[in-house]
C-alpha cells in the first residue's frame, strides 16, 4: 500500500481496509514511514468500523514493524497534518 502522492503528499488522508478469510488474522509489515513527527500519522486499527488502535507510526521508522489484528479485518489510515 502506498499513500497518494507517494513518497509524500501532505494533504491527502486515506484509509484502506485489509480483509482475510473469517477465522484468520491480518498481519501488516510496515517497512517504511517518513513523516512529519508532529502532525502526520499512520494508524492501524483492529476491525474496520470502530476498532481499537493497535499501532501508530509517525516520524521515521528505523526498522520493520509487524502488526497483527485480532480479527480478520484491519483498517490502515494515513492522517496527514493531524488528520
């Protein structure tokens, strides 16, 4: 998944819903984040509507991160300028 305008567009928020078969979990591997640490956020939520925040990335990601949902859905949300 790439943000609109990758490598960087400071004004376009976007959401992606990742889905796998029922009974399975979504695992996301975050390999690169370079964002304004005060205002830009990559947020990963459990489920897709009102799920819990399970990871937040801002600034620069120095090593890969793995994030796993507890359901078969994960919402990935890019929120520039504080969302």
